C-alpha cells in the first residue's frame, strides 16, 4: 500500500500540559518515548492510509514547566527542556518557542507559518497532523482544506467544535494515551465490514447479532432504546462484542447500520421502523426529556447525551476505580464501562472518558490522593462543562445553570 506523505507539527507545551492533568504517568511516557508512539501513529488512526513522515517538528518553550503532579517529589517543577533530547533522538526537529508575553509563546504562530509555507513545497504533502487542542489553529485547518490537504488533529483535551469540525480526523486524548501505552485503539470509525449473509467466513457471533437484532426490530411495537438494546446484546453475545469492537465496525450504531434494517431510522437514543412506529418525541432519551440548556451544551460542546439518572452512576464507578487502583486513564474508562455494564447500564468508553477529562480540568483529577469521591467528581465535571460554555460564549442565566447542574447530578 502506498504511504501518505505526511507532516507532523506538535505544540509540545499544549499537548503535554493537557495530558499530565489527566494521567501523569502516561504523559511522562509520551514525553520520554516519542519514537514508540510515533511508530504506532504511522499506521493507526489514519485518514487515507499509513503515513510516511517527511516533516516532524516539535515546538517547545525551553523555559516552560508544569508543577510536578507528585507534591512530595523533587524537583517540584517539570521543565519541558528535559524532554528535548528524547524528541531529537526520535527524529524531530525541535524548535524553541520562548514565551513572548506573560502567558503566551509563539508556538502556534510558528506552526501556522511553517504549515502554510509547506503548501508551496515542491513535494506535495497529503496529510497535515496538528498536535494541539488550541482553537486558534482553526484558520490553519480551513486554509489546508482549501488546498485539498487532509488534516488530523491530536488534541489533549475537549477541543472546540468549530476546530474539530474542520478536520478530517480527530485523535482524542483517550486514543493518544492508548497509542502511547501500545494498547489497541478503540475508536468509532468503521473498518472492513463483516462478510455478507451466506459467506462461509461470516463470524458466528455476527450472524447471531444479526438474527437477534432482526427479531427485536421486527417484533418491536415502539422505538427501541439503543442503550438498552446494546446492553442486552452484549449480555447475550458475550465477550465477542468487545473483542471485535462490534464486529469490526468500531461502534454499536455502525454495526446496526450494517444490517440495513428495512425502513430503519436512527436518533441519538433510538432506532425505529419508519413504516410502523411513530418517531420518538424530540429530546427523548429513554430517561426523561433533557432541559433546553442541556440540549444546547450537548450540541455545542459534545456533552454526552446521557439520561439524568445515569450521571451519578458514572461518577460512582469512577470514584470506586480511583479509590481502589493505581490510576491509569485507559484502564479507568474500560473498568468503569464494564462495571456499569454489569449493573445493566450501557455507557460508552468515550462518554466516560469525556467525564474523566472534564473532572481533571475541573480540578479533581482521579489520580489525586486522596482520591476524589463521587460528589467531588460530579462537582468538578459540572464546573468544567459550565466553564467551557462560558469560554464558548454560550450565555446561561442562573436558572439554566441550576438546570444543567441538576441534570448532571452536581447539586
């Protein structure tokens, strides 16, 4: 397979500081062993095929630092400059970007200028990978798209919708941490579809999946709640669901869509037969209708559309993990998902990862000692959601803020 000519521009300060708030151990691994995750990124989470890195640039403030996540450790600060040799040895061109003002260095401007200059290079670069969660990069992505170049964002946090909407692919902090640790990356993009009906290579579990779904769909008298259906199928089909990541489709809904059910219509929470069922009421989730400000935040900030009664169960599962394990973000999201599934609650890992990120940026990281309890996790997560809303100029009055906190279980 021909490799895609790719360029990687990494804002080290932005990515490292975002990761260390979520999982310090893996953030340090990211900074000390870039060669390993770079090799994995060559063939993982691609847009048009495996990458051939023609440009590798790391933009770093040599005087930058973050507080040591272990308050008892020495030194009390982790200076970015100590990681410079690791990137040099991995083949990166490290570009010093010292701070120009009290709070800002020139990394983002240098990245933009360098990327635009590359468009004029006689070598046609097909993919630009931008390692930054800074929405200031949005104009750059618009410019690259206009030049018909593929773009991938590697974001250490929940990037603004306007930023991610322009890119061809978003690599989340969860996926990046999995790459760093050498774990299989669970993503929502489909891979090769399952073989067609009657093909001798069709997995038995996929045939069972198809039969069970068809029976439920044909016998349903009303729209089917997707979360309940996913839980029932996971229980009946066993480990094959997770081992194959929904039979190679990368997600439950994509696996359902592969079945081409007659007249099937999908919403965020339901599937139904348009010829036999009335569509679910607007805003329905199977767990009560979300208030208007909650729907607004779900649309603009990608807050998971979970029923209100599910949020406290997510916080409790994460609190139990934090209290009983040495923290690892990828393990935490997987453990919490499995614990919730055993209780009959189907919540995706991506939704749980959204909560863990929000909790970390809200001031109660799960690696903290003593570990935060469920109430602290709820409060920190809600604070982060509302802070992001304010930063995105989403105006909420006091009553609407109270509605959001109540729905998120942070009262």
